[in-house]
């Protein structure tokens, strides 16, 4: 992360004396007892909280409110559920927060703010495990993902209040990353559950999730978009010095807003975000200092928005930047394919450059989409081009590239 206060857990090792060593990107080793030496309860979460506060380890702090068990402790959520109840959770969390408080020096106000966060987190665990169990048992109509969404929204609202009141420092901004990511995920699950209950067609999934949204009304996701917009404002309007600023989270939150608006098929709303960013550009850190993942995703979405506005020169610029920054590694394979889905039609129009077989070879889906068209353009085969366009029409329309590719016919004419 560009900000020296934002850290990521990048290595773990277990020593013979039962100590887990967690290496922070800028803080060196953080040592804490392995889970087998602690009760598998809420105490574990709060111990990690105190460690994170003491060492300013943002990734570790964010992991303590993540509604999924860590790889090294797969039973954590169930252990939390068994360790306390709705009547004693407040007292249990307050005690856990105040243990060894001299080491972390939490003020009464900050302690109260984090108390509210972890009480809300416990409530999420209760309803989430119930919904997951019913889903795993095939009782889809009984799985109450609306309760999960509302519980998580309460946690997110609690975080927003804490940041607005100045109780949470800028280096804790990654907690907002967890907040918005899970808010969106739970909103989608709640809307899917509501659609099933109403007997309607379920949402599509897959590639179009990034660009082609569902056509049905998504009440929870629309609500989530409004909450995420509040968090965007919380980050972009922060007046703290850049070393302590929430502005380092602006592009992550922006990218989640893009994803949400695209899912809602409300792509035009993305332009409001871009206007806000342009208006405050001079107050933001240099774009190149943000994590590469933030840069890639932002350039991709700005490129697609420009593509759909038929501003192909700007679209090509942003999509090319996204492709250049996106690593050519297996875990980024899908992202590179998504970028090329729009970069290839852009270059066909702006520079009349066709994708080479070697470029398409790693991506069978793109080969099927663009291979026949490219071959026809090279040969100047108008009849073949028209036939390929008709054959792939459904996929081209789905990805919103049909009209752009249709203009590629002019390139084929030139090759006659």
C-alpha cells in the first residue's frame, strides 16, 4: 500500500514454542500466540484487534471484522457463536477490548466505538451461519439473506459513524474495504433470495457481472449503492494529512461503486463518480502511488464507460493502461480477458489493428468471439464478416460490443 500506515500480512510461520509470526509489509514481525494456545472464542478476535491497534497493522485489523474464517482457523465463526450470546456479548467484548489497554491506549470514546463494531459483528455471525447452513442443506427458501444484509449494513453504519466522529484513524481505512465488498455481496445474495421467493428468474452470473447487470429490480443492491456512496464521500472529503488520510481508499471504493452500478445496469451513474474525482483531483495522492490492483480496476471501468459513450480514443487509453498494469499471471487471467474484450474492438476502430493469433491463444473465449471476424477482416471477406457477426450476435450484444464491431466492416472494405 502507498500509505506507510497501511499494511498487509504477507508471511506466516509457526515456531516450535507455539508462536505465529506475522510479517507486516512495513512493520516487520508481529508475534502472537497460536490459536491452539488460546480459547477459540471471541477472545481470539479481540486479541488480534489489540495486536493490530498496537502495531498499526491494517490488514490484521480488517481481518477481525471479515465475515469468513481465516485459513488457519476454519472453525472461528462457529467458535464465536458458541463463546457468547446476545445477552453477554456487550460485557464480553468490553472486557476483551480493555485487556492490557495500557499497551494500546484506547480512549473511552474509541473503545466505545470499537465495542459497537464488534457487537454488530457478532450479530452478523449469528445470522450468517444460520443462512449458510440452510443454503448448504438445500433449504434455499428458508435462508434469510435479508437478515444477513441488514445485520452487515448495521456494522457498516457503525463504522461510518466511528470514522465521522474521528474515533478511527486513517490507517484503519482497509476496514471500509471489507465493509463495502461484503455489503455488495450480501445485497446480491439477498436480492437473489427475494427473486427465488417470488418465483422469478434468478440473476445471471459470470462474465457479464462486471459489465452487463441483471434486468430485475435489485432493492438491496440499490440500497447498498447508496451506502457505498456515503463511504466514497467519507474518503474523498477527508481533510487529514495524506499520511493519515482516508483518501488512500478512494479508488478502491470507487471501483466497488463501478461494479455495483454496472450490476444494476445504471452505468450512467458512474459519470457522477468521475466528476467528483475530477473536481478533487488536485487534493488526491498521485494516482501512480495507489496499489496496482486499484489502478487496473479503475482504468478498466473508466475505459468501459468511455467505450459505451463511443469515446473510443479515451477508452483505448484507459483499457491499454489497465492491460499494461495487469500482471500476466494465472490469477489475473480473467481480468486480462475482460480488458481485451473492449480493447480489441477499440483498436479495430481507432488504429485498425487486429488481434494476433498469439494474443488470442491463451483465451479460448476471446478466440471464439474475435477469431472469425479478424480472419474475415484480414481477407476483406465481407460476406464472411457479416456471417461471423450474425453467428456471434448474442454474445456481442450481451457484452455491448455489437455496434462497435459492426463498424469494423469498413476496415474489411478497405482490405478488398
